[in-house]
C-alpha cells in the first residue's frame, strides 16, 4: 500500500468519525438545549474549541499570514455564523424532519463548489454515489406528508441556505488546508465564528433569560458538545478533506442520520423501522461507490 492510498483511507476514516460524532451528538444536544438556548450554546462550544486549538496554534507559532486572513474570515462566517444559525432558525420555522431532509443536500453543494472553486473533476461514480446516498437519507428519515403542517416555505428556504453554506464552508477549508494545517484552519474558523456570531448570542440573551444553576450532567453535556462535537469533529472533518477529493469526501456527511438514529434507539428508546436498514444500506453503498474510483487509482 503506497503513501497516497494510506492518505485516502485515513481521510475516509477521519470523515467517517466526524460524521459519526455529529450524528451522535443530537442526543446530547437535545438535553442541553432544554437549558441553554442555541446561539448561546453555539458561542460556548466554539469558544471551547478556540481555547483548545488556539493554545496549540500559539505554542507551535502556526499563524496565518495577513494575505490569507480574508479566507479564514469567510470560512468562519459561512460555516459557523450562517450555516449553523440558518440550521437553528430554519428548523424552528420548519421542523427537524424537514431539516434532516433539506440539509442532506449539503454533499451535492460540496461537489458543486469543488468543481467551481477547486477545479476538481466530479466522476460519474461520485454523482451516482451522492444520488444513492441522498435517496438513502430520504428512506431513513422518511418523506414528509403532503399536509404542509409543521413547516413553512420560509423555514425550508432558510434550511436550504444552511445546506449551501455548509458546502461552501467545506470547500473553503479544503482550499485553506492546502497552505495551512487542519488544526490551524479549525482554530481560525473557531475564532472568526465566535466573533461574527457574538451579536446573535447577545440578542438571544437579552430576550431569553438563562438559569445557570443546572446540574453537573448538563455541564458535562456542554463539555462534550464543545470538546468532542466541535473541537475534535471539526478538526477531523477539515483533516479528512485535506486528504481526499471534495467530491469523494462529501458522501461521508450521510453517516450522520445513521448514527443519530442508532443513538436515538440505544439511548432514547426510539423505534427502528425496516426502512432504516434499507436507507442505511443505500447510504453505505453510495459512499463505497463514490469512492470506488479513488480506491482503484
């Protein structure tokens, strides 16, 4: 096995782990968000990430040049402030079900932005793989009914903004990792994400009082969200895309609903339908098919 193949396999592993962490964190977030509103939690989680990764960057003196600061600023603004805020707001106006369906379009947007900004060539394997995995997500989460209850056009459009902006964020970070380490990129993204998202937290705290006297279990959940799902998972996501093509790596995003559903079954006693296993199989086949060309190469 040559070095290039090892990098490809490691990249796939890091992307799988990142998506698995994000899928599993929904269970923790569901509990924590009952005590801490979303934008405040967003600032807390990325501040934790900034403190950890920022300390490492300073210790290593891995600073970004002034020339590349606009790229980091854009990645932080698009990936944290716009994408996550749009997901929160869109889900509130629509519902979590539609949120899962619409944001599953993110891999397609990653592939589109990779062609546009990175000049990558998307193969037929990747197109078929993304399409098959998207179909798998629809089977796992289920199609919405036609009554239109519980969601709105405005909410759905905002969720689409979340999907598009996440695709752009991923490609911007991949471009940045061509010059800087994934750790440095993630640290700068955390810094600018906190900077640009702070007004949202200030507004939220002025309208939503928070009782900070909750128990250690909630604080443990906050640390998990900040350390594992933000610091570790965002680093792994950026590191994975540093090592594989954006079009191939995009499909690993689809692991989130599989892991999220499994954790809901294990920890919350939620029901697993037969459709889950069919959809999960479609996602796994789609991921394998999308990366088939890289494996052959």
